[in-house]
C-alpha cells in the first residue's frame, strides 16, 4: 500500500471506515541514527547487566541512566522530534518512529502474553524503549495490570481472541488507555518486534483535534459534562468483576484544544443526550482514523490525552512467530503519584480490590496495601 492509499476497516457493528496511512508523517531514523540509538541502549544495558528481570527494571537509577545517556549521546533529531511531540502533540495524536533498533535474535512470541525470560535477551529493544519514554515523560506502570511490569508484552493468547484487551486478536475498539485510572498514562509506546503473519493488523489512532470539527457546539458541551462512567478493564479486575469509575467528562480543558478521555467499548451514561453525544464523537473519530501495520522496528507513540487508539483484527497461529509488541507508559510528573508508590518505584499500587467503591467524582479510590 502506498502512502497515498486509504484502507477500509470494518468495526464490530459491520460498518466500514477509511483509514489513512500517514507514511509521510512518520519519523524514519537514518541508519547512522539507528546505530547511535543502539549504542545508547547497549551502553545502559551494560551498566545494568547484573540487574535481574521482571520488576527489577523498576528502579530510579535505571531511568536516570536512560534519560541522561539519551540526552548526551542519542540522535539529536530524534530527541528533538520526541520533545516537540511532548510539547505540541499533533493533529493525529500519534507519532510513528521507523527503523528503530531491536535485537537481532528474538525469542518466540510469548504464548501466555508475558515474556518471562531474561531481559538481557531483549536488551536493545528494552533499553531503546525506556530511553525514548524517558524523553517523553516519567515511566510508570500499574500493579493491577501485568503485575506492574515496566515493559509489557502485547501478544495474542489462545482462547482470548474475542477479548477487548491486549491479549485478543479481534477488532479492538477505540479507547483512551486506562481512562478509568486516577493516574492514567499521558504517553503510550508500542514497539513492534514482530508483525502479524498476514500483515493486516492495523494499529489505529484518531486525534481529537481532527474530530472536533465534526462536532457541533451542543455536542461538545454535553461531552464536557461529568455524566460518563468507564468500566475497569478485565486486566485490572478480572473477568467476573463489573466495576465502573466516574462520573467523568469526555472532553476537558481548553474548548479549542481539549483533552480526551473515552472508551467506546466500556463507557456508559444514563443520560440520553450523553449517549447521543458519545455516538456522534465515535463517528467523528472513526472518520479520522490513521493506521499502520507495525513492522519489526516500528515504535508507535500515542498521546493518550489527545487521541484514542485501537487495532483491526488478525489471525493468530500460535506458532511462536505471532504478532509481538512491547508496551510502556509515561506520565508528565511521576511525583503526583508519590503517595501511591513505594520509594523509588515507578509502579502505581493497586487501585482495586473486591468491594472498592470507585464511584466518587474525584476518581480517587481507596487503595490496597499491595
């Protein structure tokens, strides 16, 4: 598909929508810059070579080293592009980096959705992603999801095909990442280690700056009212829990450049005008889709305040070579969650335990001691 072609995707309601592939908007690292970034990643990895895997990546010293080495030795053009995106975002609310270094030899795609091997086998991918995210903000993860892993795996799991979460392979509805969370991420990064076999899985994004023109003033006003509730993801509360956060508005901040918090699968309201406004917003977002089949070495960054994201469906083979992305989050200011983290940790403690009331307007639930 050329950069000027438009693909068509079909949602779960059977409706088709156009998707732009904005290749001209991608930031493609020159080969010299790719090798420069690889050297940054390997330099950080060498300094922390004795660090165990898993949550041991959760450490301030590692994050400081990633940021300092990236600022001192990283490709200037890349650091500039990331900094500009942090300050300004863009109309689509996403930035695609191409030709990003990853490891030459990869383990099999994890069958259960989590890579449990030594991080050193993925040292280039791991440290590259952390270096990028530390330019965008402060890395964070959440104890409720994937055991608080700093770098998470996104891979299809057998039996989870229809789930509206990262282990599924069906059409993933447009959503704000963790919109129910009191400290939701500002930036999401998805680093592709492997594409899907048929290369049909489009990672989708849609920016509120483009969609806003398709909404009349009355609809915009309704969307600023705190009349919406968001169901917590099953990855946070389990399959048998039905827990909602809110009420919250969908649009907030500047009326001319608002911030967005929405989930078209998990958001609800009892207000009829609110439901109509939400449907209008969904149509506006779906008519402004941009999408990419992520190839190995593509790193997609989503501004979670300015865009929703999703994914088209694909067929998993469960042969060790399925689509495999690695995900990481960043917030503008980690210190805002100081009361909810252990000292020097970047993992936000659990926000949910059975019986927790998340209905308060300030969205600050009673936390467990985990």
